C-alpha cells in the first residue's frame, strides 16, 4: 500500500517458483532464452488471474474480499482511521498495481526435441 498525498494505491507483489517435470511441446528447454520466455508467460498468466480477481472484487462485488482494508489498518493505522468511514465507497476505485516474478527452478527430464526425418 502506498500513500501519495491523499491518494491510496495498493501494490500486490508476487514471487513464485515452479518446476517443469516434462514437456509435451516441441521446444528446447535446454535453451536459457526459452526458459526466460516461459517464465515471462507464467508471470503474465498469474498477473492476469490476480487482476481478474481484483476487478471482480472492485467492480462486480464492490466488496473488499481480499482484505486490502485490513492490510491498511494493520500497516498504516493512522491512514486507516482517516478512510475507514468511507472505505466501502473508496475501495472500488483504488488503483491496484500487480508485480509478478516467476522463476523456473528446474526442468526435470527434458532434452532437446527430437528431430523427425
């Protein structure tokens, strides 16, 4: 959560790691550039899912089901005391920034794709 003057901005930072146990597609997972592409794709997918969830909470439900208000109360009590009475009105329009870092730890039993001649 950031406070810029009277503007509140919520930042969600996600760090995730995963492993590839095998592959069913024709790509070379031994290539570090390909792993970077896959990590970026995973980051984009995670960010999209989180963004969809935030949008449902803010725009459709208009309810702080994710606990942002509680986080503000816990971390910035003086700010919370100023906005608590208006939280239900403020919540749907608060900007939310989502940052995701995904790392592939290992690629399991993968190798260069077979070339069929």
